[in-house]
């Protein structure tokens, strides 16, 4: 399972960002844990001074703005592409290789 953190103190922009990320994760069927981080010291540990921010597996991907759905999709597809297609309910369970040397999916 991948980790997505939404950094923000709870302002309307941070709430909107969390909603957009949640919607995209659900649309793409990504197996990810979404965590809301409101503690200012933890936010500063990511060297983020303006919120909202999105952190994917420990790496700050967006900061200081509310992303569009397309922005979030782009980030998550880049980071979760191998897992997203395999979790698609319409995909054949045999489409994804169990051979770790093979990087293509479906």
C-alpha cells in the first residue's frame, strides 16, 4: 500500500485538496492510505511553508496550491501506474505479471 499525505492546517484549500485526492484515488482504484497531517511541526519537517501540499511516499509533489484533478491524476499515475491497472475491477486477473523482472502491466 502506498502512502499519500495531505499537509495542511484545515483551511478550506486543504479540505478541497483532500477531497480531490480522495476522489482521484477512488476513480483510479489505487491501493493507498490517505493521511491528513495538520501538525505544523510535521508539516515543516517536509520543508513545506505554504499549504496545502501533497506528499507521495515521502516526497513532496505539490505545495502551495489546490491542485486540479488532472494534476493529481498525473502525479498518481506516474507513481502508481503498475498497481493501478492491476486493481481495475474490469481487468483480467491474469493480465498482470507476477514476474518481478517484467515491468509492463496489462
